[in-house]
């Protein structure tokens, strides 16, 4: 039953030490020739500006064609035509409702007349 202290210590997992990652040192580059650009950032900015201009040109070119193929609401929208169409639809809806109610009253009146004629003819 007796166990030694060293056996308890061996059961615990070993402690891991994290290694620190050392980044490589960045050295600046310079050109000895005066013909080459001395600043790489300026050269990259010039390339970036050229690419931005190309993208803008392509977007303008594509915008012209998309406007022709899509709806243009501002230039060809006619408010009078829309108002006239709404008025026409409103009158048509009112006439449909009025006609349905009138048809109900007409059929009801005819049924009452038919029943009264049948009842008079049976009584005689």
C-alpha cells in the first residue's frame, strides 16, 4: 500500500513550453542606379492608379450598356398615363360591384314575381 512520492510525480503530464516565433527581419532596399525608381511604394502607387483608371473605364463602358437593357424610370415615366389608368380601373371596379349588387336585386325580384304568379295560379 505504500507508494513513493516519485510515482505520483511521474503520472502528471510534462509541461509544454510554447516556442516564440521570431519573424525575419525586413530590410529596406534601395537602388544604386538613378534610372530605377528609388521608392518602391511610389512605383506601386502608379501601377495601382493605372489599374483604378482601367476599372473606372470598364465600369463606365458597362454602365452605358446596362442602362439600355434595363428600365429607365425617370426619363420615360408618364404621370398622366398612370393617373388615367388608375381612374379607369377604379371606374371598372365600381361598375363591377354595382352590377353584382344590381344583379342580386334583379334575380331576387324575379324570384318573388315567379313565386307570386305560381301561388296565384294554384289558388284559382
